């Protein structure tokens, strides 16, 4: 998830082009603040000259979110270089190319979701389909935003019914099943922090009480939240996700989705 509370239209478009097609990008300050509080952003991109930059940067420091500052002077230098190169590509593509390397450096090492993908790849013995990652990353990085299938309309065109039919035709488990698994993996990430109480974790997940949260984890994972505090419990969770989420033929079914879970890059 990329947070980009930017006013410059070229920079906003460039950030979206430079971001992963499988991740959310938020621009509105209210979305940025909520994502900072409840989600797991991998990077905040801001302009120091913008009115809300100090607020966004302060929030990132509280949540220890990496930041990348792009000044107007930097944008002017990119525009000059773009002209000097003979306008071989669009300005947004040119800026995105320059941004992509900076974003990769600023965000640092792969985040915990990348670690989950790496573990699942080892368990399954092959790379994960792009659509699976597009569904999983959005939910795991912002579980409070995506608590049920209806919430997927925020980035997905098909209705819940059409989405269920798409999965059913391919012999896949219900998308609700995947949604629950992705959210409980995010719960495991929260509970891996020994300083994170069950009550605080339930709040970050969007639950109204820690009792509801505990019962939901037990029903989904098959064991209580306390088990997710240990590495062994979280790995057991991933083994169960791999087993139930990838029955025979599921890999090929996910690969036939056609990019439905990937963000359209305009």
C-alpha cells in the first residue's frame, strides 16, 4: 500500500504508475490518515511544499512508515531531463521510471506481506499467480478496510455474486474463504508483536470487541489468537491456507483470472 497525499497531478499519476499493480494507492488525506491508523503502508510519498505534508509525515513517524519526499525542484529537474531526452516516452512514464527506483530504495527491505508470499511460494513449490497476490496484498495490508466481499467494490468491478460465480466456474473455494484467510494472516502479523494486546489487534482489524475477534480467529484458523503469537502458529496458518486455498487445479484457475484483482494503470 502506497500513501501519496499529493496535489501535483503529474506526480500523483506517476506514483500510481510506479506502484505495484497489486497494491492500493491512496491520495485523499482522510484515506491516508485511516490507512496509517489501521493498515500496513509500505511507503508514504509526499511533497514538502504541500499543505498537508507535515500531518502525513508525522503520522508516518508514529507508525514507522518509510517516507519519500519529492520536491518541486526535483519535478522540474525531471521535466528538464525529459525534454532533453527528446520526449521518447510520456512525461508520466518518464517520471514513474525515475520514481520506481526511489520508491524501492525508500521502502527498504521487502515488507511482511512479501515475506508471506515468499513462505507460500516455498510451501507450494512455485510462484504465486498475480491475481492471488492482488487479492491477498490488499486485504492483508488493510484488513479493516476489506472485512467482507462487498468491500471489494473499492477496487473491483464484479459484484459479490459475479465474483462468487467466477470462482465457482473455476472450481475454486469461495472468495469469502480467501478473504477470511488473508485477514487472519494479517491478525497473525499484529499478534506477532508482543506489545500488541488482543484488544488493540481487534481494533486494528475493525472488530467491535476483542471477544468477537477471538471467536472469529478460532472459527477461521482453528485455534485461538494466542497461537498466532508464535512463529510456529503463523507458519501452521500458512500451511492451512496453502492446503485449503490451493486444491488440485487451483493454481491454473488463479492464473486464468485475467488480471481482475490487479489495479488498472492508466
